[in-house]
C-alpha cells in the first residue's frame, strides 16, 4: 500500500530493481483511501470507512480527506510508474519487467 513514488524510488536505489517485487496485497488494495500529511505523524492513509486498525479520533478529524478516493491499487501502480520514470531511460524497461514479472518468476519458479 505504498502510494509514494519517492519511497518506491528510494527502494529501487537502495536494493535495485531485481529485489523489488510487485504484490497486490489483496484484499487491501480494494480499499479506497487517500494519503494525507498528519501534522505530528507524517504521511498517513485515510479511508471513509473506519477500519478496525484506524485511530477513531484521527478518523473523525480527517475522514473528509477520503472523499473521491480511488482504490489503493491504482495509486500504487501510478507511484511505481512515476518512480520507474525517474530512472535512466535504459533502465526503465528492465525495471518494469523485473518488478512485474522476472522477480516473481525467479522467486516462485514458474
């Protein structure tokens, strides 16, 4: 549920595209949420629905920020795309193929 291209790019820089594997986190990617910056806690996700892991007081204050939220899946895919686009041109296709196919193929021996 990482929706920050900066965080994903940091992972690519630190570990390389051959150690990053896309995972759907099903069913969590079906959550409609938006990222916001909490004044004390930093980046957070907020959804309209008060999930059992949410701080209810925080949810009451910030749930309006979830209006119009899309599924986390689309936000994460967008963040991966943006992070890959920050790589050198010659590395982009290799990174996408690694993240979305080759790494899973190697790990799970398809």
